[in-house]
């Protein structure tokens, strides 16, 4: 009756959700077995093999089986380290780090600094995105400048910032080296392109005629932006902000060069404290305390980032802004 | 006095030649002017230029007062867009009321929605509405600001035929006492809505006049063809009309052409039925005129190939079958002659 079962799967009579749950359960069990037996390598082969079998059962065409098999190799490269990273943590060490006030400060700064950078990117990036969406003479030069940080190595970005705004650069009264200002500047430098490009795509997807309709019936440019353009682009703008925030959280190179440790106002304690940006702190812990300790801190950083990311995703998938129709 | 626009505007797009709209339109107060033209003739661009969305040279004035230099929001217009352009994130009521906060003298949007028969949709969002419903909401949004001039861009183009007919009647009533510029490529709509028609082609107005004048006395073969006239080689009508030597092309509306009994006596043309197509209330008959009609002194080969000697006409019932020989009468006073074929 093997063919009968197969046909059921292909016609979807089994339903999608049960298939996904069953597949995930099998993967989890296989990973646990491989990890417990001390040979995670076996699990890597199992993933590739099981994906190929699943692709054959669900679709059967050689093309899909081939594509799924090749894709599963990439998934192993991305997912297996993450799974082993989580599995190999020592819960005691994580709890110890989670209760450490130094780590609290790092995590606080690791969320707070990128938040400032993301807000700065949006504040100055959204108006630019609006202009780029309309187009103007010399636009390509501006676009290239906005995208430049995407291709500049990040340590180089840090050096560039020090040349521009450090000693002997512009705004001598504002010090950037080892300050909060410098850290936010370095983060904005690398994350602003994400905010600008996401907002710009959102603006470009809005029909010109909606803005025409707003203006011809009496709304000024500002009123049109507030009542029509911005509400319709809000999801893209928020996405841009989240991308910029996430990029800033993960920034190491530019921040390590410009602001290795910074002093900032720590709200829970109600006073100014010194700390390092989380990725810098993780690297520092790795150098001084080894893989185990840095892994525990990295785990906490990863968990906090994931929770915030999921919260923002949940909030922005809310349909209230568009009446549940867009 | 009313709306007057004499504008020149140049539009460029990547990979295309610049398109120039160079047009003059005058609309008396309370009058509906229909700008009729094929796709790509620049009708929409003209309308958007009058509305103030595009840079232009020349003058747009209302009751003698220049409007150029004013932003769109300060011109006091209302606009109904082809694809409605309703705000998807606002309810029907919020859409209809959109402009009322900016104009002191405005109408109650709820009353308007009720008048247009869509009051029951108040709390719905545009993406959930049908085309006809969207169009009524768009109309309410424009009328709510008590526009000095209504600009309408193909407001019926995207609707199915029954909805279009129903809305066309409502629209004609609404526009009765409103100064309006109405852009369309549909000659039936144009004739139903217009006090006057301006025919547009390649960015320019090629004829302006009453619907009667434009439909019955087209200024060029292009206007004749676009308004639905038969456009044929003038030589083909030599038997019934006094054709001057320089006349190349002739136009006659299908409703003036009639089938007659007999095959060629008494000054009528003869031909063979090429097609018979049932349209709403009548049959559209296409007749290939005889190229060797002894009275047609054929000076060019144009008629001989058949294509330029083809007349359409309507019969109510009992249509002749394709291939049948028929006589055709063309009243000479209904024929318009053109010197050049364009």
C-alpha cells in the first residue's frame, strides 16, 4: 500500500500542517539521537537524505528532488551550527551569566544603542527615501552613496568615521572615539541603507494617483504625507527600522574601532555606567574566557534579539493600520 | 466664463521619445466638455496638467483668474480617477469625507453617499468593494468638496457594461449643472455625457464642437473613424455624391446608410454582403461595394482591393446573409468629403 500513502500525500489529503509537524518531530528526534550518541555528523547526512526523501514523496519530480537536496546542504551549513550551539550550552553557565549585572548592562546597551541608531536612520532616512522614490537629478549618485556602507568592510567603516568625525575631522566639539555618540554614528553608518531602501520600496509601491487624489481634494503635501503616504508605507518603514536595528545589533567591526567601550545612562540603575556593545563583549569574553563563557553570553544575546524580533514582527503584522484588507 | 486652459507640457520617459501635450480647451460654466481620443493621445496627461500635477507652459484660468502657479490643492477642483484611486486604508465614509476638512464650503459626505446609493457601505474598505461601488465612492469624494470644476478620467472604463450604463445615466445627471472636463475613449459615453466634445490626437485637440457637429461633420478622416463613421475612398461614392477632383476620402455614419431593394437602379450603389454581426438592438451589416460599378469612375486602385470600399450599416431585422447581393443608398447630404487621406 506504499503507493496509496504516497498518493495521499501528493494530493494533499493529509494536510500541510501535520506533514510539517511530523517532519519537524522526526528531525528533532534524529538530532537528539545523533547528539546523544556523540556523532552530529550523522545528523548532517540525515538532513540531506531526509529532505530528498520528503521532496520525492511530496512532489516526485527529479527537478524538485535535486533542488531540495542541494538546498538542504546550505541549510545544514546554516542550521547545524546553530542547533549545536544551543545544544552544547551549559545551563548553569547561562544562568550565571544571566544573573551577572555586567551582562545586564551589555544586553541593555546591545538593545538600546541599536534602537537609537535605527531611530536616527529612520528620522533622516525616511525623508530621503521619499525623495528617492520620486526621483531627482543626480539621484544615482545619492543612491550609490546610500548603498556604499553595504560594500565597505565594517572595520574600514569605523576608520572612515574616525577620519570624518574624529580628531582633526568635522565637528571637533563632538567627540566620537569611545563615546555613545560615536557608537550610534558607527551603527547608523552601517544600518541606514537598510532603513532607506526598505522605506523607499514602500513609497515606490504607492500609486501616484493616491497622492494626486489627496492633493486635488485639498490636502497639502505635508497633509498628504501624513494621511495617505505614511500610513500606506508604514509597514515598509517599520520593516526598514527593524532591519536597521538588527544590523546595528550585529555590528562588530565599526563599533569596535570607533567605540570599544562607552559610557551611557543605564536606566535600571539610574546612573551612567560603562559597557561594551554586545558583539564586542562576546568577542572579548571569547579572548579572555574561552568558548564556553562567550557562548553563554552569545546565547543570551541571541535570545534577546530573537524575542525582540518576534515581538516587532507580531506588532507589525497587526492588520489595524490598513483595516485588515491590505 | 468658465475654465480655460491653453497649455504645453512635455513628458519624458526612459526609452521613449518625449511626448508633448499642446492643447487648448474652453469649458463654459455648467458645461460638460468631453475630451475624446484613442489610448495614448494624451487625454489623461492633459487632465492632470490642468489639475496642476505637471509642470507646463501656458495658462490655466477659471472665470478669468489664472490658476497656474497654484498647487493642486488650491485650485478648487474635484477629480475622479480611472482606477478610482480610493485610499485603501480609509473607510468609505472617510474616503468620501477626505477633502471636507480642507474646504469650508463642502457637502455632507453621508448625504452624497446616500444619494449615490452606497450609504450601506459606510464602514467598508475600498478593496472589498466592486468596481461600480468604488466609482460611486470616488464620485462622492470629488463632489463632497463642491468642486468649481470636476475632472473625470475614464471613470467608466473599467466597469462591466450594465454597471457602466447605469452609472453613465447617474453621472449625466450629476454633471448636469457642474462644470466638468471628462476624458474618455468611448464615443457612446462621450455622446451621452457631453455638451461639447474635443477630439484629441497625439497631444493636440483636432476638433471641438457639439456632439452633433463632431459626429456628423468630422473635421478629418481620423475624427470620422474614431467617432464611428464609415471612412472610405471618395471614388467609391462617385455615383451618389458630387465628388470634387481633390477629394480622396469620404465619411458617412452607418446609421445614415440603408439597404434598398433592387440591384443598382435609381442612383443607388450595389455590393455584396461581407459580414453580418448581431449587435445589441440591430444587425451590423458590412457591404463590399462593387468596384466595377459603371458609374464609379475609378481613378485610383484604392477601391479595387475592396478594403476602402466597405460600408457598415444597421438593419433592425431580417438581415441579408453574407454573399448576398444588395443595393445601398447613401444620402448625399450626410457625406463628408476630405481632400487628403491623412
